[in-house]
């Protein structure tokens, strides 16, 4: 099944969310890889139920395994609820992180992530912003998150976020050298009235594709916002603009409890397709599994979302 995650029906925040596929059953990794490529969603989640917990393995649309995905887990919670598996209250990610999961009374999926499992530290990269058309004044500070392999770049304003463009060659080389998973750009403040924070996310292995909604980005962002500014609760928007619908990528509600080091990630997940026919991807990858297709307008996602 395909779900859209972190959606909102509020007319002031017309978000469309990020699609993910959920497969319930016991699969070997070769099967998972092939199914993820065929499904074509940014992430595919393979869920194996064991008593009161479920083990979740993630694969990206290029068939590579991923260790963690926030929006995918929100979809998994919804899927378990719809399949009468409410007894499952613990999810275990492929990276070994145990999470508490539940569906709230208003239908929102809620995920409690132990942030203590992730090490977040400043990273001195004085020229990194230039890879993204950012000046040194635009970049406030840069952080690295382990073991996810994420890099979080705090920028000065929403305007700086809007101006981001990629030097694809430099970003690709840097990502491979440092084993970067995703690059998160965020700022305190938002051009959207209902949001407190804006973020933009790029997947390094698909470096020219912007991620429309990324829940796991908040593992880094929430920790940084609390430690730098004392912000423990905020509303975040990813202002990816779908030209065909006029909607944005997604809207999420975040709460960080520093005493127990737990991040609560809340968001909607709505069923988009109950069943789908596999079709060949209109995306090409090179031998290193980097995207080489010239088609960067999310044609594949538009097929899923429309």
C-alpha cells in the first residue's frame, strides 16, 4: 500500500505529504530491493511482525537499503492500525533503534524516538555553503549526526532557504567522501504563518532530488533548536512546491523532551493507493546508484500523487 505522510487538510497549510510503500510480511533483502525499485516511492518499508513489536527494514527507490526513515515509520503505524494490529506498540528500525508508536484519537500517527541514540556535533566546513549557492553570511552553523550520517545546516532565514541550488558534482563528491545520507537545511522562523521552522532536505545518494517531507531530519533539528535556543516544541514545514497542485511538501508537529531525550514526531498519514500495478521507473541510475536521469521534475512522484 502507498501512503502520503505528514499531510494536512487545513486550507492554511495545504500539504500533500511524502509517499511511502508498506509491505507486511517476511522478505529476504534481494526481494526487498527489487520491490522497492518497482514501487518507486522515495522509501519502501518492509514490516515483520513479532508478538508485540514489528521490525522495519527500509529501502530507497534505487534499491539501496536505508537505516532509518521517519515518514516511512509514520506510514507503518497507520498500516498496522488499518490491519487490526494495534497490539504492536514498539517498532525496531533496521539500524537497531527501538521506538514507541501509536495512533492518537484524532487519527494522527505518533512516534517517540530516543534521540540519545544519535550523536549530534558541530562540524567546521567553512566553504560547504557554496556548494548550495549560500554565502558565509547565510550559513549560521553546520552539524553532523551519527550514526545516521546526516548533515544539518542552519541558515539565517527562510529567504536563504529559498535560494538553495546545488552544485551537483561537488555535492556528490563530498557525500561519497564523508558517507552522507541526507543534507538538512533549516532555519528558526518561517514564511508560513502556521509554522515555527522551515526545512529543506536533499538525499545524497539521489543528490539532485529534493525530499518532499523528511521526518528523520528532525532528529538533528530538534536537538539543535533545544540546545541553542531552548525550543522544545515547534511546528515545521517543508516548503517543496508541487506545481501541479499548488500544495507544499508537508507539515509536522514536533516535541522534544530533553529530560528523557525523546523526540515525539506527530503527523497524518493518508492512504493514497490500496493496491498498485508495478511499472518501470522513469529514472536512471549509474553503476554507483547515483541518479543520472535528466528528468528532475518529480515525474515519478506526480504519477503517484495525482
